[in-house]
């Protein structure tokens, strides 16, 4: 059957770095891994770091022009979708027989963030789930289907803003159920064996190739990107909804996947249901949401907008809709690239922020749910800026913000997310900042009435050694602040 992309051995194997030889605006930085489908690298650009995906062309008859046009149209359609990050550029390199895709680099995807300290708390997980549905809604309203939603394609910034990326319109809609090679080649790029492809996308392998062709090389994908097989069925909204539901489930089960390939195929045939994993989701509203989203019958799945409406005031607090989403979206715009600008804007808006966030409680608040509610989401924006602030005024403004918010935050947030940055400021080059950081640290720690068991050694092993050098600081203002502190009683 046609040309088999993965079945053709390349005439030469090139390192990913070699493809940058005549790309003048981009400088190779490091490899981010490779699969049979893509080689992935990080590169430097004058506007920041970018991800570059290289597709080595083994079949010269591939209609790359149509793929490029499709990606360009997708970029235009998603221009105003603030939770979507499409490929920004596509380049065909005839000399190396390769196609290259470029997009902005984001350090963490959701898969990584789930297992990274500080671990996400309940309100942050809800916020991320809300944004995932918002991103899918934005894409669908723009006439775009993703096709490969998984935790690796949900990027999470340092301030917990979600970006749905690596839109897979060029990947096949349907896959043969009896040949895992296609799934492995196109979708299992992380080699986790996790499968979040909607069950209706797996069909009889006879639609793609004869049994004889399959027996020649079982590792060869049956789908041919050069033929019209890719367009036999377009991606449906319900397919993305299923995948998004699987991602939300993994988020709320601390990284436990809902399906692997064999389980998904069994689920398709009514022989398996992921009840054991779903029961790990403690929040009943989230569990019900996921159960609806992964319904085996695509007609029973609602649209992303419908789920956002359905879960307003249930899985997702009202404040997400009325304040947080529109307020946080401004920081995703290019006009707010500077950390100093973000801090000054938040300080100016602090009264309005506290009025909005502290007047609303989570529905069905879990036992022991911290008192800060949506404030922890704002804290992530502030702390994401602290290490890159340039100006003294901005650093002092940040310390002022922390002081205002601290009484409204839980002990865990104060110790795990605020204290490390105050210690960072205690090493600042400006004496005034060092002194103010120490005074702020003293006031923040005075709010800690009882130290959590897992942080029992934080004072003798972390905090006190972290500020001991200030006793011999060259600046009098810093030594005075150190002499006036009242930490040892802790």
C-alpha cells in the first residue's frame, strides 16, 4: 500500500543539531529527545527560547505544502486563543530533506508539573482543569480540533497558566485497532504507553492495508500520510473532549493514567472500565465531570463550553469565571513580558484582588482546605516573578505584596512557597532589599503558630542558616534588621 513513512530506512541519520546549519534566526541549544516521528530540540531566538520539531522526510512525494498551509491557517485561527500555543512557523529544508516546526518554549508540561514541588493543591488543580476546558473551548470555537490532547501537550507556566500546544492536525484521525505500530509511531512519543485517544478513533485495520502487507513488517504503520486516508474522517469535538477528560483524571490522581493502549481498546469493546482509577479522585464533582467526558459513546459527551457552564459553582468556583480568568489572561499577553511590570500591576490592583478573592469560598470545601482559596493562584504569579526582578522598587513592591497577603495564606503556603523567596532576597545586592526581606521574613514567620510535621526541621536546617550571614553584613541597615528580628523563639 503506498509509501510507508516509518518503514523506509533513511539514507543517512543526522543529529538534530545538523538541521540548524543554515537557519540563521535560531541557534541550537540542546536536544529534547527524539522518536521515529520527530526529533525535538530547544533553540535560542532573539525573542526567547523555542521548541523545534524536526521531521525527517523519507518520502519526497509527501504533500508538505498542504501541511504547511494547514498549520499557517491554524496559527491564524488560534491567534486570540490565550490558552492555546500553536506552532508559530513551519520550514521545509530541501537540502537536509526535513520539515521543521517552531513554537515558544515552555519549561514544564502537566505531566512534569504534577510530580514537581511545590505540589499542586486542590484549588490549583481545579484552576488547571478549568483552563484545560477553556483551551479546548477556545480551539473548538476557532474551528480547530487538537487531535492529541495528553498531559505532555498541556504546558503549565511557572504561574500555572495553561497552554494547550502541539496541535496534531497532521496526524491520522483513525488508527487500526489490530496494529499498535501506528499508535506508537504517531502518538506514544513519550513511550509511556498511556493512551488518551478516543475509542471511536480505533477502527478495523482492514480499512488501511491488507493482512499480507501487515505481516511483512508488523512494526510498520498502516496509515499513509501521503494518501487521502488522513481525510477519511475529520477530527470531532467529542474526540478532544474524551482526551481532555483523561488528562483531568490524571491531574487529580497524582499522575495515575486512566488508560494504556490495551485498556483503551478493551474499553472500546465494553470489556473494561477505569473505575479503580476514577475512585482515586476524591472530589465527587470532578469525578462526575471526568466520567461524563470519557463516555464510550461520543454522542453522550458534551462540548467544552457546556461542561464549563455545567460545573460553574460546582467543580469550578464562581470566581474563576468572574475574576481570575479575565484578570490572569492579561499576563499571558506579550505586553506583560516584564516581571517588574507584573509586580507593579498587581500592587496597584491589590485592593480589588483581595476584595474579589477573599469574599468567595470554594463550594463543598474539602476538610482542611486552606483559607487562601483563589489567593494561592495569585501567589504563583508573584513568586514566578521574584527571581527575575531587575529594579529595587519592584523588589520592595513584591515584599510589600507578600506582607499584605501573608495573613490570608495557609502555613503550608507561607513555609513552602513564600519563605524560599524571602531567603533569596536576603542575598540581594541592594542592602535596602536585604533588610526589608529580613523584616518581611520575621513578620511572615510570626504568623506560623504551629509547624507542620513534614516541615519540623525547617528552622534549624534551612531558615536560620539561610540568614546567618546577615549578622556580618557590610551594610548597617541590614545588621540592624538582623538584630531586631525575633526568630530564635521559634
